[in-house]
C-alpha cells in the first residue's frame, strides 16, 4: 500500500530510426611563427583618467546623494516626532476627559 509504483520505460512502437552517424572533427593547430619583438605585458587594471571635469561631476553627484539621503532621514525623523507629539496630545485630551467625568459625579 505504501510502496511507490515505479513506472516502466515505454517500449518504442512503430519504425525506429538508427542512431545518427557522428563524425569526429580534428582541430589542426596553425603553424607557429616566432614573435618578431617581445610584447609588453598587458595591464590587468583598467585605466581611469580623472579629469577636472569628471572630478567636479563626482563631487557634485556625491553632494546631491548626501543631500537627498539627509533630507529623507530628516523627514522621517520629523514624521516620527509629529506622530509622537500628536499621540501625546491625544493622551492628554483623553485623560482630561476621563478626569472631568469623575469630578462631575
């Protein structure tokens, strides 16, 4: 009951085509020639030329990023402060209403 049933491989029906003939391809290396002059080793590090214009652009972009991130953080802090102040005011109003009800009785 709990044993899995393993399916059997289907038997091909009809006409079966024979396997395709595989031809081997040999790679023939080209004739080697001696180098005429020793080549300078290629540098693996990319060359970055920093011109005054690109330096100014980088400084400007960095300043813009800092200003945007600062504005977002300050606005989030302000939102938390306003929410906290409004909750505190609501708590004072509710407390005042509850105490005024108890004094009237």
